[in-house]
């Protein structure tokens, strides 16, 4: 059966959201790419680097109130605020004068960056046909991988300039300025506009509503997913340079190959979710994540490590469309952004924040490899929770997935 075609508005929105998510990937890789240089310039130990990552990532938790405002202010208004905010604080990160100012500016940038990313996922879920919703969410995440490719490719060149690691952040703001201008043509989603036009209804707190169980379940899946995925790529360059003896150039090439090699797979991950279903697709993607992370921190040969990195980057990128799909599909329009903020930011992101602290402390005495390789079991835990708790939502309209999630919390076969 042929897929539902996109309208002209949907095509324009797709380009806009693709550019927006591109910078999520660029920023994610930026800190990992500059970490050894940043440590040398600012005199940071491995444990201090872990604390820096943790503080910066705390901004992803603090993004919670901003994201949930999208259910009040609208998706468009929040998207506009986040793009401008991220542009400003990315520039300031490049101008930082010490580790404290750098950490503070990156902390603020992450608030707006994650707000932009979450709102993009809500836009994708609400504006595209049910039979292509997984594909769109997956492709948007693949644009994040494209941002990682660009960052991995240009970072070694930028690090060799007079501005060093600062140039990576200077380079990142130019396209964002274009995006901030292009946002003027962005429209509100039809579902939110229809819901906003309806008579206002007093809403109870979401954790006292029928959605409480789903929010807590998704929060647990996000927590275990992030506890592995956040450290898997963030510390790999430091691991490869200091524990496997690779040069900056060799690591840059490996990360470029890893990102390029994984990108076609990430682009296909959304189609996989639409073709196979969310549950069966999750089995393949989460299993690949676990295997890739374990091998990327235990192998010794340069090219074997590079191959493992391809799988690891694919995994930590492709798990996001899986959980994004469920997080946007299992709640009604009036609570979708709020539920996303609770499940992802407030409940899931503590794993994102705590993992670098614990890993940094363990790495001081055991090294990055022995500290990170055991986290490969966490994606398997997340997968088991998905299979235990979540229904199959492939091809269903959002109104049906939200309704069915409330009245029938038991998982269905794929």
C-alpha cells in the first residue's frame, strides 16, 4: 500500500524541523569532540570532566517547565523561544573565560536545545500521517546524526585554528541564525489549534490523572536508555586517545566513519518502526545499542573499534525514535507536551545527568573502558520494560493511541 503523500505545508515543516534537529546532533558531538582540548586548556581531571558533563546535562532536566508550556502557549511559540535562546548561549559558550562560565552557558544552551528537540517531536507526531509518523520521527533523529557527522568532520580542523575549541561553538551559531529567521513561517499544529479553540477545562496534575501510569513507565524507559546512551559517545574520544593510543586525527576519522556509517541506518530506523511496528523495531534497535556500546569500549584494534562505533552511534541515535514515538503517541493533544516533559525531562533525564558523574568517578581508578562497558546492559533493561508495558501503535491515529492507552494499559502483540 502506498504511503500517504505530504502536503506542501508538511514538506516545508519537515525541512524546518530537520534543520532544527541537526543542531541537537552537532551540539551533542561538540562537547565530546572538544573534551580532551577543553580538559587541557582548563586543567580538568577525568572526574571534573564528568561533573562538567553532569552540570551541563542538568539543563536537559530544567527544560521541563519550558517544554510543558507548549500545552499552554502553543508549539509554535515555544519553538521560537528555544531557537533564539539556543543561538545566544551557543555563542556565549565560545566566549567563556573559565570552566564555570563555560558550564553555565552550556547549561543554559541545553535548556533551549532540548526544548527545541522535544517540541520538534511533538510537531512531527501531530502534523504527519499515521502511516508515516514513525518514519518522520526517525528521519528527524537522523538529521541529528547528520549534525554529528558535520561536527566530527570539521572539529579537528576547527581545533587547529587560533581559537581552538571555541571555534567549534562559533561555527555552530551561523546556521542557527538563518533558522531563527526562517521560523517566521512556522505555523501552529492543527491538533493544538483545534484543542485551543475548545472551551477551557480545568485539568488535574498529570500525576493524579489517568495518565500517571504511562508517565511513570515512560520515565523509567527513558532513564535506563539515557544512563547508557549519554556516556557511550560522550567519552569515547577520551577513551580512544588515552586508553587505546589513537591520535586526534585517527579518532576524528573513526567518529566521522561511525557517524557516516550509522546515518543511513538511523534514517531507516523510522521506516522500520512503521513497517515492523514499534515493539519489533525496538528489539532490533536496543539489541544493537547494547552490543555496540559493549564492543566500542572493550575491543583494541583501531578498525574493530571503528566498526563497533558505527553500531554504537546507530544504537544511541535510533533508540530515540522508538521512545519518542511512544512518548508522543500515548497521550492526548492537551497533555502531550506536559507528558513528554515529565517522562523525558523530569524522570528520564536524571539518568542522563547522573551517569557522567558515576562514570567519571569510576574512570579515575579503572579507566573509561571498564567504567562504561558494563552500562551496555541498561538498554536491555529498557527493552524488557517496553515489551512488558507498551502496546503496538503502528499506523494508528493519535486520538486512537491516546484513548487505547487510557482504557487498555496492557501491551498488545505486534
